[in-house]
C-alpha cells in the first residue's frame, strides 16, 4: 500500500530562522513559505533529491504545531509522509485494520495540492503518519 517517502516534517518555532539554517549551513534551497490555513501551518519545502524536508511553523495559537512546540520548544521531527496510489482505498483498508484516522476521516488538500490524511501516532509506534495521494 505505501509508496515512496514523500517528506519528513520538522516543526520549528521560527520558519525564517530554520530556512536560513538549511540554506546557509546545509547548502539547500528552501521554497518560499506557503500558508496553509486549513492545516494551521506555514510550510517551506527543501528538496534533497530522494525526498523532501518540510519545515512547519504554527499559524496561530490553535495550530496543532503550536501544541507540539509547547512540548518541544526548540522544535523536532513532527511526522513522516508516505505516498499512496489511492487515498480512499488506503483509508478504508486502514480503518478495517483498526487504525485511527485523525480529524473527520476525510482527506484534505495538502501543501502539494493533493489529498492527505493523518494517522494516529499511537497506532504506529508513536509516529504521526501523513498519507498523500500520488
């Protein structure tokens, strides 16, 4: 069911500072910030060839990233994103296996303009998983 690793997401308290670190210290080319109100975040992507790094900054106090940063003030790995061929079929299979889909269980449009879902970390060894339609 899982396809390739699409990205690894890192929550950061300051997106501009984190982007500068990745650009200047690690020699990468971060994208321009993208505001995603439906997800409560502002994101920057860094293409590293075989996958991407997503830097996430909270968009307001109600952002799920704000809660994560309250527990991890300097930031940290937030989730991994895998591609799936058919997100509805993947969701239905996961539900039949007892996995919990976060939110209302319906895909939302993610940063790449494709449907995404998040899976409860307690069902996957403490790791929040995002699925993105190929």
